[in-house]
C-alpha cells in the first residue's frame, strides 16, 4: 500500500474516532478542508509539517499516522 493512502486511512480513522468532521479537524490543524480531504483520499503528498499538525490536532504520535495497524 502506498504511504499516502495509508496516511489517509489512518487520519480518517482517527478523525472519526474523535467524532470530528473534516472541517473541524482542518481548523484544529490549521489547514484547508480541501487539503485534508485530498490527504484522506491519498491523492496528495503530505508535508512533514502537515503530519505534525494533524497528529497534534488528533492527539496521537505522528508515527501512528504512518504505520499499519495489526488486525488482531
């Protein structure tokens, strides 16, 4: 799986677990909702700064957004 797709899935999952809309998370992370949407779909290459901002807004370690969870 491409890293951009993995990041997008992890961001979407963490966002939904927190009960946040894309608009709310984008505001908290200081980015545009359309950029966040692109990231979640895996169609945009994230910057390190974007990953840091999202991790902070989601209250997770940045590495958590870039790793595949084990199913089990």
